[in-house]
C-alpha cells in the first residue's frame, strides 16, 4: 500500500466518543492523529463503520468539553478505521 498522505501522523492515545446514526454511541481509543484526520482502534471495524459514512466525534476526558466534530470514514482495516475531519482535504486518514 502506498503512503500518499500529505500530513504527518502523530501518535496519540485518547478516548473518542463516536455517535453513529445506526449503532449509537461507540467509545473508542485513538492510535494517531494528523491535521486532517484520526485513526481509531476498533475490533470488528468492518461491521460497525463503512467507507464514506459520516459520524460525529468528541474527545473524552479533557478538563473542558471538547468540540463535537463531523468525521468521514476514509479507511477500514481489521484493527480500526481512519476518519477524516470534515471539511478537510482528503489525505488518506
């Protein structure tokens, strides 16, 4: 697989709440983040999130309430999913 990302990924492990229109609230852990997206670890990812779906996400556990962001599923792997911040130019995650 080629790596054509424009943004550097930074390792980051935080809790992320995903609000999915069909599956409801999912509490996940991030693996890394870039300027345009975030990768979340998730067992059975292909069964929960599909390419192109839009979900809302919010980082949990901060001293103040984090903003709720719109995210698009841009990559699905057995270990997790890549989510792009909307709007942001796509770079693969």
